């Protein structure tokens, strides 16, 4: 059994299977909590979290983001497998894609590789972004025992610098920092950042901060760097503690509820206005 600590060179597919096997009090096999699971616990419910664990969904489409990550962080394609089909419509193409996904690979059409290289090159040519992705290690997995909640969780740092700064690479459809702020809230990136920083701190790493390197997937592939502020970390930490609490309750009590309480209706603001006249409805 693995001990708490940093692990280098673990394949992505092995990480997502769970660095160790965990059981709840009823003996149900689960995984250490991850940022993806934490988001589900907060955004949806423990019942949704458990269902997703028991019914994993295979990727049906390849995200250029994986190729960009590998090219920028590791210098070459690792899990990405290139296919020369014109598209995925033929029987042979569909079978090849399914086989690739089944073995944990990431299928990609050769024609789409040009975009991935262009996006990766944009990051490398950005002075601040490229300077951050130095003096450290890519794709560092971490297994953590949380003594406060008495649960295991795991994270995977995109780039962990030797000075304690954590760098997270994001491909995005937005091309400016202002719009990315909305993506942070929408996709719970702040929860992820807080969980990763907690992992580093529990492992004794002197964390010096968190920065997102963001590259737009649309041309001209704008690149910018966003620092996770202390004021936003307060919100991220709240979300993180909610996720850890729900996960710990499930592990220690063996109960993974959906929405057990009584809730009250709360109409959105627009519902109080007349659709045609724009007047307040009395």
C-alpha cells in the first residue's frame, strides 16, 4: 500500500484508477477523493458522486487539452495516439478509437494535431508563462491522509515547482483574464486549487502560491497568467471543506444521500417581471 507522499511518473490512467483502494464503513470500494469528485459532491450530491464512481463514463471525444498538456509539460505526446483517418465515421475508425480508449489512450486525428502544436507553441512563446514552467516537475501525483477529516485524497499537479509555486495549465475558449474569472467559478477551479494547496501543505511543502497558465484554444491562441488570490481562496476553501465533509460522512457513515432535507422554492429574479411589459408582477 502506498504511503502519503509525492509520486513521479505515474501514468494518468493509473492515477485515475485511484492511487490506493479505499472502503467506506460498509465495505464499499471507493477511491481517494479527487478534485473531480470534490466538484461533484459540492455541485450535485454524494449520491451523484457514488453513482459516477460505479458507472464511469468513457470519453467519446478527444480534447485537444490533453495533447497540449503533454506537449507543454512533458515535451512530447505520451498518452495521445495519432490516427490517419479523415474522421471517426467509418467502422474501422470507430473500432480503432474504441480500442484506444479501452487501453487508456487518447485517440486523435492527425489533422487535429496541427492545432495542438500551435497552442502549445503559443504557451512556450509567452515569456511569463514559459518562465513559470521551469525548475520543477510535471504531472506529479500526490497521495494525502487528511488528519482533520480522517480520509484519503489524491491530487495531480500539472507543474510543481521546486520553490513551492504550483502551476496549473488550462486550455480555454476565453481569450482574456476577465472572462476566465467566470470559468473559475463555473468549473470550480477555485475548489481544485484549494484542494491541491491543502495537499501540498499537509505533505510539508512550503506552498508559495497558485497560478493558472491559460491558453485560448481559438486563434490567435492568446496566453495569460492568473494568480489565485487570498480573497478568492477563502471561497475555494469553503467549497473544499464542504466536499471533504460530505466525503468523510460517506466514508465513516456509509451513507451517500442525494437531497434528504426540506427545501423551499426561490424563484430567480427574472421570474418576478412580466415578459412583455417588463413590469414587476404583483
